[in-house]
């Protein structure tokens, strides 16, 4: 297939970087294939992007809520018309399977429609007085928003940031991941087709230099970021006190399996949470904390499911796991596997020497793959048990009681998603109250969220500035309140 040319969007024009430097994105299922070329932007490009939005966003802010809603609705319709093409592009650029890409491409226009509704519901309040005057609040856009998004959901997550930001009347400088530039451009193409004015949005491609310049520009009023905890903490360190930041970061998500659990059900939801999306989800299951009484039976079931999964190109039939997104990501994951073996963990499925499926032959020879991998006898203090791997690698830890399981679950810096499998509703509710996680799943995978439910973590997984996805909580981040006192 022909490589697509991606550009920055500045003041309504698609342009190259100021230096003319470009980068290329290759298909992770076959690195011989270039999917897209895109600008390698620097601080000067970031300055131009912010200048364009700072000068032009007020026109969008003055647009009626009805018109903002109409633009988001029209953009959603444009994405739906391009559904089949977007699915293929998402598989080729990010590495998802066709089924996973179909889910994301279908969800994205639904997000935009959800926030179209929020544009119509954003309102202030009136307050009683005793002197005949009127006191009321106005909700206004926060201003210029920098939206920095990850590669693992290059349509869904940006739509959850751009949607509410634009619904509230803000201007947005959007920096997609350099791993998925084409999908970022396709989302903005749909917004422009839907009628979004040029001054309301800019697109900035590139890496750390562009992102740093964007975040530290004093004209940027708010920063919304989803990605690794290390990068999120770096953004937080350079942000101004007056600059809003919303940072959704990493996870080390556990599933507790108690002695009364349905083990077939537990193995199914654990495998989905751990190995779906090739393990590249911030809410993915990374640890299984299982009661000693059912440990061996559960491990057998999970290992069988891991071995049954087929790795390969996402567009091929019968494939369950696509590639890792980048060679750097693959090497990071394989490094965790190698160190776990060196430090005494027991490999029960997958790993570098598993001959169940040769990852170096045939259609797999030029892809960036990692087998679904399961370890037992994992030290609860080891890096495999405490650090985010972000790949299809699962650590199983044995415990003797519910209280011990809770202690192990909370023994990391992260607090994004946590699950429990049990028939005991009392212990399930105790777990929900006590565990240090922003999302709690009972008899469900750690992945997957309802569109109208709040999303966000605790501890080092989130700044807890506001919750993503859900209605008024999300819109409050993108608006400021003014209190008005009025006398005749």
C-alpha cells in the first residue's frame, strides 16, 4: 500500500515542519512497509501552532452551543462514512487486530456524539440574595488547550479530549503520538469536514521537543495528557500554577481471585484483560493475585488460554494478538521477561523459547511480536510485580487470605484499575471500598469502560484533576466559572 503523507495543521493549512525534517511510521506487523511520513516538529513549530489557536479560538468560543454540537455530530457522521478505511489504517499503523480496530473505530464517533450533547448542557447557576440583586455564575471556555495523546488508542482517546474541549468552546493544539500520526490527522480531517473553523484547532506532530515547547508556552491555559507516568510527571514539573493539568498515566492492574471463584470465568476475563490489545492498555491486567487453594487450577487454565492464542498481522484471519507497536516497546517487554527469568520467576507459558508458534518465520518474520507470557512464583517486590510492563506478560502471585491479597494489590505506586473474582458480594464490596484504584471491576476484566462512567486512577496513575469521559466532571476541566453580581 502507498504511504500517506501527514502534515501539521497551522492556521487552517496543512504544512510541513519549519525545518522540513520528517519521520516515518512503519507497519509493526511488517516493518518493511512505510505507513506514513510526518513532520519532525520542534519548538518553532509548537510556537506557530499555539499562535494560530491563541489568535483564532475566540471565534469558536462565541459560536452557539447548538452549532458546536452540530459540528461534533457532523464529524461523527464523517468518521462513520470512512469506517472501513479507518479500520485498515488503524491496524496497519498501530498494530491492532481487525476486531480491536473495529471496536475503536465504532466507539470514536459515539464519543463525539456524547460530547455534542454536553455542549448543550453546560450551564451556570443562580444564587439567592436578600437585597433584590441577582448573583449568578457563567461558565466560559478555559482558553487554549494542549491535548497530548498516546498511540495505543489513537482515535478513541483523542476524541475523549478534543470532544469535550471543543464542545466547551476552547481552542485546541493537538499533538498525536509520533507512533500514530495518520490516525490523528484522520480525526481532525473529520472535525474540519464537520465545520470546525480553522482557528479552533492546530495539529502538531513530532516528539519530545515539540511536546515540551507546547506545555511550557504561557499562552496554553490547560494541558490534558494520557501516557506513561514518567512523562506525565515531567509535564507536571514544568506546568505553571495557573495552568490546568489533567494527567492520566500508567497502571499495574491486579485481579484478585478468591477461593470461591468460578475459575473458568476467572481465566477467561484474566486472559482478555492481560492479552487483549497485545497487552498495550493502561487498564490491562498485569497481576493475578490468587488464593493458594485455587492457585494451581487457575494457573493451568490461564496458561492453556495463553498458549491457544495466535499471534500475527492484525488483518489476517484467525489472529488473536497483533504486534507490539514499536521495536522499542518490544525490547522493553522482552527485557522484563528476561529479568524475571534471571531472578527466579517460573515461566509457565510463552517466553522467548516457546516453540508453539515460530515468531521468526513466514508472515511473522518482519513483525514486532511478543508471545502471551505467564509467570508464577513472582516475588511481590520484584519489578515484574510492581512496574508497568505494557505488554502481554502476566505475573501470578500466591496469597493465603483476602487481607493479604489486598495488601499485595496495593503494593505498587499505581492505582488505575483493579478487579476481583468472587461469589461473595460482601467481600467484593469490601474490596471496592478498600483497594487503591480509581476503577474497580467485580467479575469483569480490568479493561473496558462505559462511555458515560467516570474514568481515572488514583495514586501515581492520575492527577485526579477531573474524571475523563463522564459528562459534567469532564466538562468542568474545560470551563472556568465566573460569579456575576447584578443590580438594576
